């Protein structure tokens, strides 16, 4: 529809000026197009926001799992070291 109005306007301008009604119609069309583009942009932003939040949530979960795994490994390492120290104390007695 936008292209048709544009082409029609170019043809009319060759013949002379636009009438007030034609100009108002063209302005109304431009406003509708702007509103349409604004709605599409908002939809895109919402979609992007949802996508980013999902990805961040997934990364957060992965980070928590890695942190828990590292803590578990450190805890096991410390328990092993404590076991060695206890063994040494028993041998020294």
C-alpha cells in the first residue's frame, strides 16, 4: 500500500499540487505506517528481551552447577588432606 501511495503521489505531483484532502490522506497514511512500524519494533524488543532473559537464566544455572562441582571437589580434597594429617598424627604417637 505504501508503494502505491508513493507512486500515485509522484504522478499527481507532475500534474500540479496536491489538494488538502489528498495531503491529509497522505499524512494519515504516513501516521498509520509509523504506528505499524512502532508496534513491530516493540514486538521485536519484547522478543529480544525474552530471548536475552532466557539465555541469562541458562548461563546462571550452568554457572551454579560449575560452582557446586568445584566446591564438591575442594571439599573432597580438603577431606583427603585432613585424612592424611590424621594418619600422620596416629603414626607419630
